[in-house]
């Protein structure tokens, strides 16, 4: 772990500032939009704009980096982010905010792709798993810390928009001024969606549904808090509880993932999340109950992202693992674009409690499909008496294809080690 910090501290520090800036503007949009009188549906479209831009950036940023290099892409996209953040309070129009959110989503995606390629370059085969864990912790801590900044100034003013702009600008200094060399950049051939679905129907469908849940949590939770009449302090605590749950429960679920049939675990966490959303829907007037439910939902749904990747990998050869990540993330991105729009529509029809309704229905659908797939396919664990699962690797929802490929490299290395160990055992037995 010390070796990872020594080689990547500048990158991790810069990403911390980036996540604080992104997390703050994500929640602030919901609060400020309510002050400006935007409708719930308008705010849902604004939220979807971020994920639309993010998906586009994930697809196009690698080409930009290959043409002009990491440093130029990093600096250019960072400048656009800082400028767009300042423009929010000066142009308080829903259409303008949708455009700004698309731009910010696109630029953040490109910045993440650039930074994550540096992370991969700074990691060795032995430290790559530790680097991923540290990176994910830094991201979560940044988002949680951002919620506390909601309370330092009036959300109806300019200061809270200036703060993330400054944080984003500062974040580039430790990265661009570090002595780490610019890495080579390459892309992996993506598996077709039809091939991916044939390999793992549950992985594809689960990723699509989970994308909608994650985008609702990340973009619409502050909107829900505003519509429900929460104070700014309550909104910051409420949003924080989602990501604190994700950070705390990620590793216990990962530990279970390596020790049981992953389909049963997918079903279990989906049922728990469905139940928690149902409780929040029924007892929405009790703030402590909502905090407990949001903690549980965040703790169940965020690890489910990496769990679905791990489950899909159980049916892949090592050579196909990296190519599968791009397809899974694209499906997840489509769900993330649709999620806020559906959430906004349900909140318009049923009031703020529509926020919990969309999570409950989506996670119930995931549970039902997981149970159905268990009747249609034999478990990977049953295919061989001595089957050994490739270890779970934590990855946060909303990651770029490059980070997913980085995680897949950890899977590939583990799969190759398991295969070599199995061959060694077989040779010893035959001799």
C-alpha cells in the first residue's frame, strides 16, 4: 500500500479534489434548481444531461488522447469544467443548465479517462489491486466531503459554484506537476452486445437496471431532499449516507462474493435494497429512517456494480475479460441516462416518494431476473468440482471504460494465476 501511495499520491490527491468538486456541484444543482423554481422533471433532464455527456466522453476521449496526448486533453477539459461551473448561477435557465451538464459530464469523463490511465501506468501487477482500492476510497471520501461544503454558504448565491470551480482547477496542479511520465495509451476491442448477452444475460440486464438506480442516487437525491422539504444540512447528511454505506459495505460484500455463488449474492443484495426502498417509501416522513434506508441502499447497490462484473467474468476466458468491460459500461450508461428522467416523471406523479418508488421497482426487477436466471442456467461453481472464482475487485459505478479495463487486468492476472495453479496440481496428480 505504501508503494502505491509513493508512486500515485499526486494523482490520488488530484482526484480527491476533482471528486469533491464533482460531488458538490451534483448536489448543488438539485438544491439551487429548487430555489430557481425549476420543475422536478426539468431537474431530471438536467441530471440526465450529465450522464449523456459522460457516456459520450467515455467513447470519444480515448481518441482525443491518442491524437494530442494526455496533458493537453487534461488541461483543455479541466478548463471547460471550471468555466461551466461558473456559468450555472449566471444563466439560470433549464435548457442552458442541460447543455452545461452535458458539457461537464463529457469533460469529467475525459478527465477521468486521462487520470486513470496514469494510475494504471503507475501500478505494477503486484500493486494494481491495491491502487484500485485506494482510488475507489479516494472517490468516495471526496463525494462525502463535498456534501459538507453545501453548508458553508448560501446555495442561492455564487460562492458554492465558485468553490467546485476552484477545486477542479487546483486538482490539476499535483497531477500535471508531478514527475510521473506520460503513459502510453491504448484501447481494447469491445465485445459485441449480442455476444455479451449470450455470455451473461444477468450481467447485461443487471447493469442496465443498476445504471438507472445509480444515476437517481447521484443526481436526484438532492432533488428529492429539496422536494421533501429538507434543510440544506439534512440534504448533505442524506446524500452522504448513501456513499458512506457504499464505502463501508463494499468490502464485506466483496468478501462474500469470493465465497459463495455470486447469483445468490446478487439476488440477496437486490432484495435487501428493494426492502430498504420500500421501508423508505412507507415511512418517508421520518428522517432517521430515511438515513438508515439510504445507507443500506447505497451499501447494496454500489457494490452490485462490481459484483455484476465479477459474475460476468465467471463465464469469460481471460482473453475476453477486458473486452467485456466496455460493453457492460455502455449498457450501464444507457440506464444512467434514462434513470433520472423516469425518476423525475414518477416524482411528478407521486410526489417526492417517487424517488423511492423507482429504486424499489428497479431493484425488485433485478431480483426477479436474477431468480429467473438461476432456473435457466447452471452455476459456474457447479461446472467443475474444484471451481475457484476469480477474486472480486471493487469498482465504483460511474467509472470510465478505462478504469473498468484496469480492474479487468486484475481479474485477468488472477484468472491466469488460478489456471497455472490448477495445471500444476494436475501435473502433480498425473505424476
